[in-house]
C-alpha cells in the first residue's frame, strides 16, 4: 500500500497536522518502531501477530482443508475476529465460481434458522473458530449446526474443521473424533488473526491464493522502518493519531471498492478494540464509496470538524464500458466506463473535502488482488500497533468486554436480574 | 416502538441529561411539534414525508408490479435513499422463499459485472429508481443492465419497472416503451422515502405485507403529540439532541436483530444527511448486537465519553433451542435457546454501559414484523425531523453533496484535473 497524507496537513485542513509537528512526532515513531521490533523479535503477546507473514504455515492450512471435497459452502462459525478476517478475505478475493461463504457470527435465532434451512449441509464445510473453545455464541451456534446436520442425516464429523488453541473443549473434540484441525497461534489476538489459520483456512477452502496474500504482507513487514516518512503504515497510524489529538475523534474508513466493504468492518474492529481505552481512541466509522456520497458525505463536509476520512483507492479495475445513450443530460458519460466513473467520483469527493478544509488520507492499492490485500491488512495492523504506542495504551487487550460476558452468564444462570440504573419509559 | 431513556439521564451517565433539562426541552418540543404539524398540514417539502402512511397508495404499487411473473430476483438500481429503504424492508421482512433482492447502489465495475453474471436476467425484475432521472451512478448502471439483458436475449422492456418523478429522462423512457411505473411523490427527500413507492414497490415484489407496514407507520403518526414524555419518537430525538450538545457527538445504532443490520445503515443516512449541517449533527455509527460486543464494545465502554448507544431490542423471537452438550464450561447454556442467549447478551451489554456511566437508549419492538417495522421507521423519521427543529438546521436539504457531483462531471468531461491541495506521499 501507498499513502498520501497531504490532505491531512494544516495547509489544507482544520484540524490538520503541521509538517513540523509530523517531524517531531517522527522521533516518537522511531522509538515506537524499536519497541515494535523488540516485541517481534521476542514473539511477545500481540507483537507476534506482526510476524505472521513469516510464521504462518500455508502448507499446513492446505493439508487441513484437503480432505474436504464437493464443497458448495464454507460456513464459518465464529464471532468478532474469528469471523471478520475470513469475511474480509472472502469479500475481496473470492472468485465468482468459488464456494459460497457464510458466517454464523451472531446468535439471532431467526437468522440462524433461515441460514441453515437454506444450505445443503451435506456439501457444507463448517469451520468452527474459537481459541478458547468456550466462546458462548460460537459454541451455541456450533451445537445448533451439529444438530441440524444430524437431522439431515449428515455426519458432522465428516464436514467439520476445527480452528482452536492448543487445548480446551474444541481441541478435545477434534482429538476425540479425529477431525481435521488447525491451531490458532499463541500471542495473536483475534482482531490481528486474519493472516493466521483463522483467516487462511476458510480462504483456502474458497480457493484464495494464500501464498500471494502472505507474500504481500511479508513485503509490507520488510518495509517497516523507523520513520513515518518512509513507511506507509506508520505514516497512516501517526497521522490518524496526530489528527485525533487535534480533534478528529472519528475515522471514517471509505474504500472505493465494493469488495472492501467488509475490510472497513475489519478495520473498525482493529481500531476500536485496540485503541479504545483509558478514555482515548478514535471512533471508526465504516463507509463505502461512491455509495455513501449519497448518505454520509453531507455530514463529513458540513458537520462537526471531528473527522478524518480515510479513502482506499484501487488503481487497476476491470473494464465495464457504459453503453451509449440518447438520454438527456448524460453526455458526459459517453465513452467512459464504470471504473472511470467511480474514479471520478472518488477524486471529486476527495477534492470536495479538501476544498472545505476537512482532513483526509488516501491509501492506494495497485489492484484488488491477494498480494495488495495482504499488504493492506498488514499495513493497517502495523499502523494500529504504532498508534497504540503513541497513545500509550495496551493495544492487545480488551478488558472492557469481560464485565459484560460475565453478566450474560449470570443472567442465563438466573443469578442476576436486569440491572437498570434508571427507567424513563415512553410508550 | 417504545423507548426507555432512563440510562441516558445524568443519574446514570456522563454525559447525561438532567430530568429538569428534559422538562425545559419539552417546551421546545411542543413548539417543534406545532411546526411539524403545520408542515404536514400544508404538505411542505420534507414534512410531506410524515404524511406517507396516509398518502401512499399501496393498491397502485401492487397494480404496477402485478405484470411481473416468474420473478426469481428483484434488482433495485438506485443509490442512497433510492436503495437503502428497499434494502431495509427486504432484510427485515422478506421470507426465505421470497425472490432474492439485490442492489446496484455503486458503480464498482468488478461488483456490477460479477452480480450480473450470476443472475438469470430473464427472471429478474429491474426497478430503476431516480427521481430526477439523471443520477449518474444509477443511469450508468441501468444502461449496463439493459445491455446485459440484450446480450442474453432478454427484452428489457418486459423486465423493467420505473420509479421516478413526474417528468424527466426515466418518465419519458417509461412512456415511450409503455413500461410499468410508479411515481416518486413530491416533497419526499430520498432518505425519507422508504414508505413511498421507492420502498414499497420492491417490497411488494418480494411479497412483503405493505399494508401492515403502512398501518404500523400510521399508528406511530397518530401517536405524535406535543410532549416528548408521551411520544416515543420525540423522546428519542430530543434525548439524542440533548446528549449531543452535552458531548455525545456519536450515535451508535446497535440493533439486537440480524434482520435490522440494514436498518442501522438506513438510520445512518437519515441522521447524517438530515442533521449534518452548519458544523452540527451527531455522527451515526452502525453496529449490530451481539456481534459488535466482540468488536466495538471495548471502545464504547472505555473510550472517549462522546457516544450515545441506541439499542433496538425485539421482544418476540422464534425458538431455536441450544442442544445439550457435555462440553466443559457451557453448563449455563443448558435449557436455553438462541433467543434467550441473545437477550442475555443485550441485557448484559446495556448494564455494562450503565455500570460504566455511558449513556444508552433502548428502543423496543414487539416483534420483527411489518407492523412493528413500520412504526420503527416512521418513529425514527419523526425523531429526526424533531431533532432538526431543535438544532435549527435545514433537515430536508443536502447542499454539501452538490459540489462533488459537479466536480465529478467536470472530471469526466476532462475539464478539471485532480485538485490536490497538498501532497505528502509515502511509498
């Protein structure tokens, strides 16, 4: 990935970052880079995720999925980082003739029932993903899926891939039934796991080129240096941080590629769960160009000056010419194609924000392919880790979700009632 | 819909609204309600949208879609409000055996080509939606669809429904080819058009009960009164406004129902494009319970105190029991079902935010059905119009998107180059 942060400078935007502030910040980037390099060298918790381009074992992933034939559908049962990485790869990279991919990443009974009713479970591979083997939503859904298979006369042990840690419920289950399985690596939090078995296994089942994905990520890893002016990932992370502390508390991720809509959701988890701590952290917002020009742009251009808009643009797009027409007022579409129209919309939107003094950053990809996506995903992870160092937060933990998990268990056990602090009902 | 704003009070949360501030605000709500009632009585631009439960003509919609038989797919070609309302109704209400619904609401050539290649166009109904008949993205996509039909030997005039205003390109086209068509009503901005022909026609093609939808909306319309303490929609709009001006500049819409995921996107357009003006407006964020507990909750609970979380809870859900298991640590799931688990997750998350003093509002629906959804959509529109009155902005216009539209045309005509204000590239 390449990055242009020109439209985030204070010459253009307010809030904006002065060039000399970036130069001062670069000294902290150098220190942070050293910390990151040390963490990677020691395979420390979290930092280990930035070693995945080297440590992932694509051959083992391919071997684990090899037993499954006649695959019509890949059903990932997981939640949060256990599903979003896989979904991101699938949306961006799966061919039209690849097996369909679905996700049980919620426990909505209506949705689960409807989805399972619509699948041919005898031609479905279920990838059940939980490092601990105790994630309530995932295990509940897996039990429902197993029962649905039994009801259709499908042997679930023939159609299940287990993605879990070294020990626990799911590891025991895999061993008991001799199920194909892959190991969730140590030291890799869920939101940083897309380049591990968690993302790679369902990608391989869909025929995605996981070697190219890892090669693109490895190239980004090799490019990390001690200066934001030489490292696109750090340029992005440092600029987002510098804008946030100057008032841009919202980061709208707006790719101009339909296939990156799920990437924006993946980014939102990465950013929110890693940096949302100690009263700090930029709020990620998912958007999609050009669609959200007709939805969110009014707010971005004329609302509060609290936003960074991050564009992701793709250089190389397929040709889909716009047919000629005699419809009035559309002469400017003559001799163009959809990609040119999309690119013009992007350029106009970027210019529109700059013209009104709203900061934006442009991230550029050569194409929407496995190599470029590997670079983008790795780059955003590195950007996030850098930002965490600059904020001085614990990037790799998520303590604020634990209270709610325990409360949910208590409620189900009948040990806690709805603990409303106050009620003011209007009916 | 019913609303509980207790957890948004300053007794619970910071920022929070004091009860006496709400009472003072209620005087402004009374004035705003009078303004709204006057606008409705005069069918003024925008306010007219709040009359749709009465003025929409479901029989005309049914008559327009009646000619189409053998419908496997409904393809809506429209962008922004011309697609989001239809998609919201479809996601929430379409039966599993209804025709599939797809949307061309972007001009990504990759996506358009892949989607069209996958459809049987001879069994597809295309609903082309543009009030003006000049929306660049929509018309370009429609031209591409027409050509794809021609290439497959499908007569596009047999498979096209036109949804447009009284005059213009598409109206001329409909008349020339004698196409089934419905009229986009006057005075209804796109983001307020879900209860008009724009939302109702594709819904009718999917067999959705549009009478029940309008009846639910009519009930909400009848319930509008001059006090926020008696009107759920106003309670919501006034609370969101009161929290925003106290520092909650972000509004995370988090339904606990997979079928309402698109509703959150619809809400985001409604809120952003209506209120994002004059440097004001709350930034809508789309979330989904329980999924986003594993993604966004860390930020909501421990990040900056700049958020209102809006929950939408559904009382009545289908039964999907969780099968018994001997897996360790999952005893608390015994004798429960997915709906109970989802509800426990919701209650725990709501309590978790209250416990950490973060404001939330609960919106409750009896069930995820057409009647309740009609009430929810109408209620949120009324909440938004009320909030616009309180902010004193022009709720029904979107001036900030016009500059970009002209710039895109200029770029395509070669009359404008990429107007970067500044460049700072990192590669």
